[in-house]
């Protein structure tokens, strides 16, 4: 830039004016000023001198020489001006030189003496310096140690906490070490080692706490039985008073007799029963909770540790997973659980203990388990419990055990309901268990009824004194004004099984009522359940026992008659059973939905079956007598008296019908008519037996005598109530048939056949034909044996022709009937 300025300032050629010369001088002056300046670069300035105008270099050199000469003159002037002063100064310096040398010697001597004198001070000073350094190092060390001591103390505290298993506090100490203490002295090696050890210690704490949790889970599984037992006992105690008061209010002042279902005595007229004495004694015991029985500190400690370590979710998942596994194990019953009530009790105790612990964990921790998790566990458990109980209860055939199971289920459900778990499905299950209980009761009472029937003597109850009479009446509602007027001793019409059956039915109602207790059901529902179960007892169990009894071979006519009498009285007592149930439940029988007892139909059916069996056995007995008949069908003349077997049969019938006096009139009349008809039919079949080929007229006469005895028996009115000769009509077919052969009145029979007024209206042509053919063969056989055809040839031929004619006419009648 300066070159540009110099170039712009160069003067014009010599031909220029004087002003131009001045300007040129000024420009060269600027160039020289730039050259004399040490800060400016010379290259540009010199280049401007040579590059501007022609001859510029020459003029520059001239000007430069002139300037140099000018500076030389100025230097010379200055030197001349200061020369004398310079000479004077040199002269003065020469004078001072001697003094300086003397002073130098003095200073050297002084320094020597000073060095000798300060040598000891120097040694002491060095010692002081060393001491000062040591003091400074010690102060620094103390300062650093003061910083390290808290770290060491905290680490020592950490070790003590770990040894004493205070892991949560140890984690807090670790956190302080990492965030506060170690950063202050992090430059030291031991602090680095500490910092490296802390993660390892944390993992150890996690492992130890997890090991403690596993030990806790194993321990809680062992203690669940005790926890559940305590919780169920407390729940039962809480409800004892309320249930007892409710029972007293529902029963009023009605007193039930004592009965036993399981070897323990139960009374029904007090607030407390023998079963509850244990609860009464335990009521004063200290109330224990889950916290008193189980140490939950491992769970809390592990939860806090994992929370501090930021791994709470892992812990929650592990805990829930393990508890689910334990729940499945708890819900797995023993194979023979159904055999004893203790098996069911242990099963319920373990389940209750499990869920009591879970409920405590739910409320004592924040989020370790949630309500949704416990509900999920309970729903899973509830389904398994119901399936297990449904299966195992089906194996049980002891009503006492089923009742104990029901009581356990109620206590189990009430206990868990107190902890907020829904138990409606368990109470629904109780209805199934109730059906199973009723089935076992029915089986048990079937055995009771069979034993009663087997031990019964099937004769009226003898009563010797009024006390015996009152005893019987207290057990069975019997009222008969005529019998009450009789003097002692006397007999009651029913046998001893009647009051026993009535008492057992009431005992069954009591037993069935026991199951309805504590089910939280209304009186109407309980009344309905009692009536339905009683109906099952009457219509199924008792009816079946009666039917089997009636069909037994050793039950004779006398026993059947007594059974009919017994069922009549039991039928009349059904209304008292209705009143009995009403007194228990306080539910009016007029209620719309009240179930009626079906005892009337049960006893009617049994009575009808007994009546039918009477008819059957009576006919069988008649058949037995008929089988004893030993007619001589080829006899020439009758014996003049009835056959022995028939007289025995008539005597048997006469004595049998005397026993029927206690039966209702229609039953005795029906039995008598049935016996006579069967006897008539059997006698007819005997005559028409196809194996019997021929009959003599003497045999016909003997048979006629037997039929006459039957007719006399019928006319003697063995059973009162028959009108006229109604009973004799049972033998009308035999009578007309025998009269036809005895009178040999074939012309009248054939002439009047088909007329309503015919004398032989009940004689069938086929029957007459069959018997006539047998008589004809008998006559022929007799004639051959006696060889009298030659003597009576003409009479025989006439009779033979008559018989052949009658046979043809009878056959035509039979063919006409068939066509």
C-alpha cells in the first residue's frame, strides 16, 4: 500500500515547474521515512522506486546520497558537541576503579566472614524447613484421614449390619457411601476397592433375602394348617352366640328328644350343645392373628430390599408365581380324604391359612399382591375346591361324616367370607352335599326299617298297664275310644313296628334338620327341604322296605294282614308328621309353596301290595291243597262223603278268614271271593285237565260231593258283608256242569242253549263236550273191564248212540261259536 502511495507521489520529469520540484522532494522524503522505519517491509517501497517513471532510480540514488551526507553532518555535529563530556566521564571512571577494587576486597572479606558465621544458622534453618515440611505433611494427612475416617466408619457399620442381617439398613448405608462419602476420597485406592465391592454386596443381599423369602414360603406352607385352624375356630366362635340365639328363637319352647348321629349326644332345647363345649372353653383364650402365628418380616425385608435396588417387579413376579404353585399344592387333596372328617378339616385349614396369609400380605404391603391377584387365586381355588368336594363327598356313605363335612364347609365359607372372598358357590355346593346327605340318611334308615321289620312279631301290641299304654301313645299318636274303654290288659291293633317306624321318621326329620342349620336359609326354605327329604324317606325308602317285606317268602297271611293294619295306622299318622314339621319350622301349612307329605299314597300302595300278596298267597295255599287231591277217576261209586283234602282246605279258609276280621270289609270280602273263584277255577281245571283221559260217573258223583261242600262253605258267610248267595255264584259254573251230568239232562241243555232263562246257562259247549268225551271213554273202559256188554248190549247201544248224538250236536255248537 505504501508502495502505491510512493508510486502515486513520484515527481514528474525535469521539465516540470518548481512546484513540481517541491512536490518531488516531499515524495522522496516520504520514501526515506518509510525506509528508515524498521517496521515497514522494504520490498514494496523499493519496487515502487524502480517501477514508476524512467530515471526515477537515478534521481532516487541522488537524493539518497544527499540524505546520507546530511545525516553524516548531523552525527559529526553531535559528536563534536558531546566529546568533552565523554572524556570527562572516562577520567572519572578511572578514578573510581581504584575505589571499586578496594570495595570489592572488603565485600569479599565481609562475605567470607558472613558465610562462616551463617553456616550453623543454615544447618538449623534446614532442620526447621524439614520440620515445617513434616508438620505440613502431618496436617495434610490428618485432614485426609478426617475425610477417610467417616468412609471407613460407614463401611465398618455396613459390615456390622450385614453380619446382623439388617440388610435394608445396609442398603441405605451403601447408598450413603456411594453418594456422599466415597466421592470425597475417591482418589484413594481403598475407596475404589470399596466402590467395586458394593455391587457384589448388593447381589449378596439380594441372594440372602431371596433365600430368606424361600425359607418363609416353605415355613408358611407348614404353618398354613395352624393359621387356618385358628381362623376357622375364631369364625366359629364369633357365630356361636348368634346362631344359638337364632335357633332358640326359631324353635321357641319346643323341646326335641335326644338322638345321636355320630356317637355324640345332641340336645335340642338349649342354646348350647355338647358339640360346642370345646368352643365355650376356648372362648376365653387369647385371640390370635396371622401375625401372631407367622413371622412376615422376611417378606417385608425382601420387598424393601428389592424396592431399594429398583428390582421390585422381579420380586413381585417371583412371589406371585411361587404362591400360585403353593396354591395348587394346597388344593391337591389326599387320596383317602373322604374317609375321615380330619382329612377334610386339614384340607380346609390349609386353604384358609393360605388365603388368610394372602389377605394379610394384601393389606400389609403396597402392591406386592393386588385384589385382582387374590381374586384370581380364589376363583381358581374355588373351582378346584368344589370339584374336589363333589368327588370326595360322593364316596362317603356315612351321614355323620357328611354332616361333619357340611359343618366344615359352612365354617370354611364363613371364615373366608369374613376376609372378603365370595363364597356363594360354596353354599350352592351345599345343596348338592345336602342331596348326598339325604341319600346316606335314606340308606341308613333303610337298614333301620329293615331291622324293625325283621324284629317285629306282627301281632297286636299287648298292654298290661296304663303306664305301658301311655308309653306307647307317647311314641305314636293312637286314639281309639273303644279300646280306651277296655280294661287292662288289652291289645292295640297295630304291631310294635308302627310306633318304632313313626319314631324313626321323626328322627330322620331331626337328622335332616341338622343339615339345614347355619345355611343362612329362611324358615320356608328349611320347611321345604324337610318335607322333600321326608317325602323321599316315605315314598322311596319306607315304601321299598314295605314292598320287599311283603314279597318275602316267610311272610304269611297273618303277617300280611298285620301289615295292612299297620299301614292303615301309619297312614292316619301322616297328618301328625305334618304338624311335627310345622312346629319345627314355624311355617304354616297353608303357605302357598308348602310341600305336602306323600305318606298317604305310600301306605296306600303298600296296603294294596299287601292285599294283592294276600290274594296271591291265599291262592297258592289253595293250590297246595289242590295238589293233595287224589281222585280215583275210574271209581264205580262215590264214597258218600267229601274228600279229605277239600275239608282240610275249607277248614283252613275258615280259620284264615276269621283272622281277616281286623281288615277293612272290602279287603276281607275281596279275599274271600278271590279264594272261592280260584278254588272253583282250580276244580274246573282239574276236570278238564288234558292229561285226564277218562272219568267215571262215580268220580263225577264224588266230585259233586266236594263241590257241595264248597257251596256250603260259601253259604256259611265266612266273611260278613256278602248279599244273598253272592259268594255261592263263584261255584255256579261247576254246579251247572255237574248237574247236567248228574241228571243227564242233555235234551234240556240242547233245547234251551242260548236262551237267557236256560237252566244250564253257564255251561260252555266246549267244556261240556270235553267232559262228556272223558265220561264216554270212562264208560267204555268200565264196560270192557266188567265184560257185561253181552248182558246189557241193547241198553249200552242206546246210550252210546245218545252220547254220539249229543257229541255231534255239541261239536256243531262249538264250531258255530268258533266261526
